[in-house]
């Protein structure tokens, strides 16, 4: 039995067989192959953001360590972190000499390295979780840098 709708559809709609589908011209195929895939673009943006976070956190931590060395003489009075004060009290240097802040700097460097590694690891494993964490820590570091440059508690 012949149905009119079936003959109309078969004559006006493209067939599902690959040999019946229209093929792109060679130059259009080359252009399509040259375009990056969506996954490649997302991965590139994710990597760029990750290295931005790591760079901001590392650079501001380094700047904080430079200021620690520069103001080592008055750091015991200026330091607001109680753990930092405790670390500086562990150094037994006689009065009227340059204070040794090496233990304090070592703790800062170790803490920064741990934070950078954890953000890198989380972002590589779960980008949806790692990017907000990296952004949050970066913003806190930027606020620290602004405080170190311009701020005071008074």
C-alpha cells in the first residue's frame, strides 16, 4: 500500500544515510577543523585563570616576605598575627641586634606553597570547586596588598 505522505517526506526531506547527505566543500571542512573545540576553549580559559590565581597569590606573598625582611626591626610590634608573633618570639637573639625572622619567613613560604599546591590540585580535579576557591584566596591576597601599601588600623 502506498501512502502519499510517505512519498512526499521521502522526496523532500534528506535521507538519514550518510551517502545521501550533502557534503561540505573541502575549504569549509578545513575551516571547521581549524576551529578549536568547545572543550579546548574551556580548558584554555580554566588554565589561564588558574595561573592568574597562582601568580597573584605568589606575587603578593613574595611582596609580604620582602616587607617582613625590610621591617624586621619593628615587626614584633607591627605583626598582627598571633602565630607570627609566637614564631618571632622563638628566635632568641640578644637585644639591640637585628631580629632573626627566618623561622617566620620559612613558615610563610611553607604556608604559601601549600596553598598554591592545594588550589592547583583542586582546580585540576574539580574546576567548579577550584575556581571559586582560587578567586577567593586571590581577592584576599589583593586586599592584603592594599592594606600593606595603603592601610592602617587607626
